């Protein structure tokens, strides 16, 4: 059971009353509210993009036990508590697959996401396909998309919210040009806290 702090509830009411009228559905608005709350920035509304049915597909997958793979320990830590108090999904970061072997020029995070995806997707088929959460590493996102080009399975959802300036916009554009279920914050904005907030908004709806 989730017991929200009164200040959080007051914040969400404030956010709802100040959002610009939009065409987002119920779940998409829940994600938007959490992202505005986490970032403290109403401009996020103009940068947020969902693929059709992404939230609904992800919610079904979460209810069926889909694991959640993150690019950082920070994002994983922010999600684990919500997962524990809702649908109990496994949450694991790319760091689990870090090692000192030759990684062929990849960043450690890109390598970890690749190995994590291959491991978790092999064990979780159909609607239980992993949800991938990228809040830091554009190289991990780009490498994941390259792997998926030759994969028979796709993630239940990709959260594309790497933050920064080098390669960030390009990685998000690459994701936006796919047909994968996705939630993206365009521009250079993003981060582990925001990526986790998007997943937590959906986890809250599993109960």
C-alpha cells in the first residue's frame, strides 16, 4: 500500500491545476504529472512524447511481472521502493553486468545494458519483455537500438531520457524514429530521477 505525504498530494493538485490543456490520456497525464513534480519544470509538457499505446502496453507488462533494467544504480534505487510496494517487479541496473573483459569500444553502461537485455529478454517473453530505463547514457540507448534491429523481441517500453549535451539529442532522435513503445523527453533534459519517475507513475497504476 502506498501512503502519500500530504505535501506530495498538494504538489500534484497544484501541478494538475497549472498544466496546459492537452490531448494526453489518463496514463500519459499521470506520467507527465510525475515528471513535472520531479523536475519542478512545467516546460517538460512541451518536450514529452509518447508512442501510441506505450503506457497501456507497459502497464500490462508490469502487471504480468516484466523486469525493469536501468542504466544507473541511481535510477534502479529510485524505482525499487515503488516496485516493492506495488507489483513487485525485479529492478536491476546495468552495473550487474559490468566486468573487465574486452567490450569492443563500448562504454561500460552500453555493455551492461546490452548484456542485461540479452539475459532478461531470454527469460521473459511476450508481455513480460523487459522495460528499459535510460536516464543517463546516450551510448547505452544507441547501442540498445542497434541490438534490437536484429532481435526477435522488443522491450515492453523504452524510457529515453538521457541527460547532457554530447550525443543526447541524437540518441533520442534515433529512438523517436523507431516503432518501439517509448516515452521520450526531447532536448538535452532528462536524468535518472526523471526516468525513474516515469516508471514509478506507471507502477502506481498497477495496484
